[in-house]
C-alpha cells in the first residue's frame, strides 16, 4: 500500500457541455438547465503541501503563461480551502501551488475543477470527514459546475447543475478552439434574446440524440470570433459551444483525424486536441493513496 507523500500533485480536468438546454428561468433570475458534462484530458495541476503554520497559501506556478492573474483571495482554490476550514481536524495549514493549462472564462470549467480538486484533497489531508454529498453541497456554493467535478463521473445535469445522474457517453477525440473572446456568464444569461424555454428532454433522448447549446445564438451574435470558429470547425464535423463560451468543439473518431484538422488552423496557440473522459482523474489519484 502506498503512503501519502509530503507533497501531493493532483490533476483538475476541464469539462465540455455536450449540449446545454435552458428549460426555465426561476423567480430568483437563475436559469434551470439540462446538460451533459463530460471531462477532457486537458488539466490544471494542483500541488498540496501541509505546513506547520495555520495559513492557506495559493500561488500560481506558471503565472507568465496565462493572460489572467487571479488575486489569491479571489481564487476558487483559496475559496474552496476556506470553505473546508470549519471541518478541519488536522492542526495544519496548506500551501497549494497550481499550474494552469485550462484557459479561464472559456466554458471549460477550469476554476470549478480546481475548486473541486481542492475540496476532495483537503477533505483527506485535513481529515474533514465530509461525504461526497456534503462536498457537493459545499462546492455548489462556489459555482454551479463544481458538484460534477466533486462527483467525479460524466453526468446528465439538471437544476442549475446540482441534480446529477451519472452517464457514460462515447469518449471521442475533440478538437477545441479558444476564440479570442472572454465571455461573462452573467452577460449571456441576462441577454433578452436568450432561448429560455426549451422543452425538457428525457435522459435517454439526451444520450441518443444529444442537443444543441441554447446560448449559441446570443454568443454568436455578440462575438464574431466565436461565430467564425464555429463555422471553421463545422467544415469538418458538427461544431458546438461549451457552456457560455468562448470555446467551441467538435468530435472526431480518432486522435489522428483530430490532429489533422487542428494542424490546418491558422493560429496553433488557439486550438488543441483532447480525449473525452467519463471519470475525473483526481479521484483515481486519491484512491491510490492511503490517508
Ligand atoms: C452555464 C454553465 C454551464 O456549465 O457554464 P460556464 O460557466 O462553464 O460557461 C454554468 O452552469 C454556469 O454556472 P456558474 O459558473 O455557477 O455561473 P456564474 O458565473 O456564477 O453565473 C453568473 C451569473 O449568470 C447567471 N446564471 C448563471 C447560471 C445559471 N444556471 N443561471 C443564471 O442565470 C446568474 O445571474 C449568475 O449570477
Ligand atoms: N483557479 C481558477 N482558475 C480559473 N479561473 C478562476 C480561478 N479562480 C477564480 N477564477 C475566476 O473564475 C472565472 C471563471 O473561470 P472558469 O471556471 O475557468 O471558466 P468558465 O466558468 O467559463 O468555465 C475566471 O474568469 C476567473 O476570474
């Protein structure tokens, strides 16, 4: 049996919304959705080290490589660690260094995944003894996408993303384009032209036929870069938006077909190939350790 190392390195994968329907707007303004979340093998890496001080310290290892610098206390990693403090049984602080590879604010859920990995790891390191259900509830307060990463399996999600039914969609290769646009979720959800009453789907229909992304029309109209990326990708395979964007994706049966398409894109820094995954690799890493 393996022992827990002093420093623990754990991945935080990105997600795609394979479709996203908006079925209702609640009286508090929030929108009820139906979506399928699947993970992809593009991940941030979080490195956890217990310390003898009482502090939570969060630092980015590759700050130079991302356009957005996140203040420590605004970071979802810091917020997730703070949310677990009331349950901490171990008298130790934590230093978390993270390496970002998932573009931020891109509909790939990177911040949410970082938060979920933090909850899962600190629950063990700090002996918080919270069940997955309790961690999902803590995560939901940090963002609607956090519970699916905590749960750890691809899921059909309803409500604002908290009602999760595990599913196993196909795991193709994806080509993902990151158009040069930073889209605020709030801007899209408050837009008057947004489709807000798509009929609800049964889970079997969602798995068999999929669906479209109800945010796509509004995002395309506001951001020509997204519109152009969707059109370019659609020449090869049907293209879709993930979340509220800005990333768009299309599926391919093999890695070589996906790579052949990606190589034709003019800006090689704004396109990547990733494999669909139905399990969050953070869970696998934690299961291999003894706490
Ligand atoms: C739409 C999704 C699908 O995965 O995508 P992305 O953020 O990944 O693009 C998520 O549910 C996003 O959830 P979350 O990340 O929690 O949204 P936030 O940024 O906190 O939301 C910003 C604002 O958008 C509105 N909002 C958000 C989610 C929702 N289901 N209905 C809403 O009306 C609310 O006004 C909220 O204050
Ligand atoms: N660790 C983090 N990684 C990415 N974004 C973060 C993080 N902590 C806070 N944020 C904030 O959350 C916002 C949404 O990030 P993210 O979850 O990556 O995108 P999206 O919600 O579009 O999928 C970012 O614009 C950023 O300001």
